[in-house]
C-alpha cells in the first residue's frame, strides 16, 4: 500500500444550490473524486443547510456559502462611494442575520464585475472593487477573525488593470473567473467562445501567461479560480431566483429523467476535455510554480445531475487537480476507473 498527498490544496465544485438535487449523493461523488471544497451560491440560505454542512464535514469536505455583494442588483455603481457604502452595510447585515451562526468554512461573494466595461463612474472597476472589498472585509474580519473570505472576480472587467488589485487585503482570496479560454471558458476550447470571453485572452498561451501574472501579483496569498467548460444553468430558459427552499431532496426519478435530457451537452464537453487534457494538466502544473500547495480550484458543475453520474470530464478534473504531474495517459486511465462510475 502507499499514500499520496494532493498537489493542489483545495479541490472542488461551485454550483447554485437549488440545482443540487440530492446533496448526499452529490457530496459522496465529490468524495470519490478526492475533492474537499464545495461552494454553494444561493439567493437565500437553504432551510436544511445545517444538515448539508454536517454531511459534507462527515465526508471531509469544506462548505463555502456564496451570496452577493451587489451582484445582480440594478442602479448601483462601484465607482460611487455612496453605493459602495450601501453594499457594505447590506453585506454586514446579511452575514450577521443569515451566516454568522452557521458552521461554515468560508464565504464566497461576487460584486458588480460581471460586465465587459473596465471603468465605472470615473474609476477602474479593479480600483473600485478593491475599495469596496477592503472596507467590507475589514468590518467582517474585525467581528469574525479568521473568516475565510473568497472574492469571485470576473477578469472581463479587470484585464490590464489587475495590478491595482495588489492593494487588496491579503486576508481575502481572489477567485478568478473568465480569464481566457480553457480552462476558464464555458466551452473547453482553445479559441474565443461566448460573450464572457476576456478581450485579448483568446489563446491558451495568452490565458496561461495572464494567469501566471495574476498568481504572481499577490505572492503570499492563495491563488483561486473557477474553471468552467463542464455544464451549467440554462440562463436563458430555466434560471430562477428563489426564496426559502430545501436543498437536495428531489425524487430520484426526476434526477434520472433530467440527466437524460442534459446528457447531450455532457457528451459534447466530455469529448472536448478528453481532447484537451494535455492543456489542462499543463495549466495546473505551471500555476503551481507560482503557488505551490496553495491553490483553490472549484469548478463550475451545476444542473448536470452530478449526484446521479460522475461524467468522464469531471473524473478527469478530479484526477488532474489531485496530481497534474502525472502523465496524460495515467490521468486518463485513472479517470476511467470503474470506481468512479
């Protein structure tokens, strides 16, 4: 027998909560893939979140709960001091009311950065976001020392202004999204795909070069990211904002039938990930040169019935995050293990 340790510290998934249909089997499948962090985004905290957190802990998985710091709200601009103050007070109230008494391992948030503009009310979005996050996180950390705060940041509104983020509180982790093509893009390809494609980051080499710059910017902090290219909500036809709900207790027949409906998308991305496996493993190897053993990677896998079936692309993700230094042949062989089916 032998033992191994993972090369990437935190490895897991990111999803809206209401599309986890069976939280126990979802978490069980994460454990099979040796994942240890689950980020769940909600409009409001699920009624049974305590049970979900406890079950995740029993399987060795940290739970990070996501909520907005202005994301999705209309009429606010990060460049206006009064709007930043409004958001800060909103966050402090919401954390105290909904999250402070939960046994969570951290929080994740997004603010007004999922746009293609890089300026807001006379400021760069990078600078304005830094001011908001520093002011808000300082208050939170004063009240709750040691709180793990993860800042989900969309590179499409940052681009060359990333250096301004050097002033961000080092206690806050930046979790990067949409910073180029594979492994950030909604389609796992090496060319521009979709409106969330960051300008100028239109090849794998440019994506990797930019990511290395992001990791080097804050050398004593964790580098975190949300890879995409698996499966996600169908925003145009099925997305729903929600009120109170019970997470992950849906009927199994519902899950099986929905998987049949969504399997064609899985077939498409599974094929692309198998083709591009060498690029993904190379990406993580090179990122580890900047942040050895200090990375967080939580991939967007939502509404894909992951609880019912571990798809080949996700099993490959799990093996790659555990040890991207293995040969591509070995990664593919391990991902094909019957244990993961």
